[in-house]
């Protein structure tokens, strides 16, 4: 994998989300790419545009931070965080003015300088809970203190 391919994830988040360049979606995602998220698949830039449009209509001051990238074979894993202000109705909820912060992981399969398949998992529930001002659900449930790895067997 070339250095340019290894850096594709970082460049995608910078151009698409931080710079808000909708046209960059087609620069990074091949027309045949299949993107898997939440039990559904979308195909190519045309499938990604509605997602980008909804988030852009709902959120302002968007900033994505790539925390870490790992590459193996033709895949790149990107661990990221995302902050924004809920200022529009793109998510079907009246603007709250709340600043949100979410995290996620995206795995991209690349060929040349294009994303050809992707898997994404991020804290959508936590984002909606922040917007609606409700208590954030636990995303990790630890064992009770009296249970340790040694006596759990």
C-alpha cells in the first residue's frame, strides 16, 4: 500500500467534513463502492450524498479529528472523533444549539486512491441523546467490582 493510500482516510475526513466539500465525496469514493453501516448498504457517492446532506443540514461548526489510522493489506482503519453544533433540522429534530461530540471507527478497503468498500460504526445514539438533552446511555457495561478476570471463570 502506498503512502497516499495509507493517508486516504485522513484526507477524506479533512476534505469532506472539515472543509465541507460535497464534491470531494466523488473524489474519494468509487462509483461502485459499497458502504456498510447499521445493517444497510449504500453504493457509491450517490448513496453517500443524502447522508452528507442530512448531517450538513443539521450541524454546523463541523470538525472531524482523525485520532489514529492503521493499515493492513488493502484496508485502512480510522479511529475518529467528531464535534459540531446542532443548528438545523436535518435530523428531524428542531435545532437545539447543543454542541455535540461523538466517536467512531471506519474501515476502508482501498484500491489506488479510491475507497471501494467501507464499514462504519459510530455513536449515533449518543449524538441524539446529546441533542435531545437526555441522559447518555452506557456504551460499555463493566463487570461488578467483586468479579475479576481471575474468578470469572
